[in-house]
C-alpha cells in the first residue's frame, strides 16, 4: 500500500467527521429556529383546553378549526390585516424607490458631505425605536397625522429607509462602473444605462431588501399601538384582543398569529429565488 493511500484515509475521515459536525450544527439551528413556528401552528389547531395544559404534548393530540373561527369572531380581522397590508406595501414601495435613488447617489457621485450622510445613516439605525416615541407622537400630532395610516407609513420609513439605503449601497458598489460607461459609449444616456444595465443586476438586491422591509413593517407593534386608535389598529395590535382581564386565550391567539404569518410565507415563496440571489450577490466583488 502506498504512502499516499495511507495518508489519504485519515484526511477523508476528518472531512467526513467535519461534514457530519456541520450537518448536525445546521440541524440544531433549524430545529431551534423552526420550533416556535411549529409550536404556534400546533397550538392553533389544538383544542383550547390542550393549549393551556401544564404538561403539553409535542405532537398534535387533536385537531380543530374552532380556534380560527374564534379568532375571526373576537374582533374585526380583515380590517386590521388590510390596514397592515396597505402600510407594509406602501413602506416597501416608497422605501425601495427612495432608497435606490439615495444608494445610487451615494455610490456613484462624489459630493460635499457624502461621508457625513453615510455616517448619519448608520447613526440613525443605532437609535432605539422606543426612544423616539414621544418626539414622533408630538411631530405627527402637529402635522395632523396622528391616528392616520399616512402618519404610520412616514414613521415606519424613518427606521426602514436607512437600512434600505445602506443595504442597496452595498449592491450598487459591487456593480462595476465600467458596465455603465460601456453602455453610455454605445449611445445610452445615464438613465438608459441604469435601466438597461444596472437595474437588472440590482434586482436581486431590491427583492431581498423589499422582503426585509415588508417583514419589519408587517410585524411592527410598538408604534402601531401608540399611534393608532382601536378603530385603526393594525394586525399586530389586533392580536392584543385575546388578552383580557380574564386571562389570555392562547389557542385563538396562535390561530390569529398563524393567519398573520400567511402573507409573509406567500411572499417568501414567490420571491425565494430572487431573495437567495440577493443575499449572496454581495459576497463576490465584480
């Protein structure tokens, strides 16, 4: 037996052990991240008495749709969901358009105060959202936007837009300037070069950023609770109807949470390929 064969066997065993270790780690991460979602759906279909059992079963013991009927009956469901969709989609559209233009300006043009703008974007993201509740409330009240969807949209843009600009800037920087210059040499205007060259390459990043912005706006609770009345509540605040002075109805609450998760799941399934490409596009330069 040659020395190469003898030395190669331990190397293969080490690679196999390493691969097994990474697989086990990946499985552990998957179970840890996925168990809350599994428990939410499992509780949504459980009878109400099983949802508060002090010794719960990990596997479904009985299935019922009564929790979903209770969730739909306890308060208006479609109104809050519709308002959440309007707010989330508006934030995504405005945030992506403005964020893309801002990212292009920061990445492609040299102007006075450019570094200050970049630092400002980072600084805004470091401010805790709870610290801005009172100033935002006073500002919206002065502008006549308190308890209005437009006011909530403006508020969400204050913390989603900086992230959008910073993320899209990373994608724009990774697109070589030479591609735009070549298109302009061939007769395209700067706008035409952007639409024909840059925008298609930027599309995966736009999708990934849009999904993140939608999830942030859809799941936001604190500002929706403080700035909107009971009549104009969003879906996340609507879930608070299951907690009363008599206690919390956990099974209907989990049914409501499951129904709220459906738009996110559907959106992810529709754009998963583009999102995966966007998340990895910034890993390679050029």
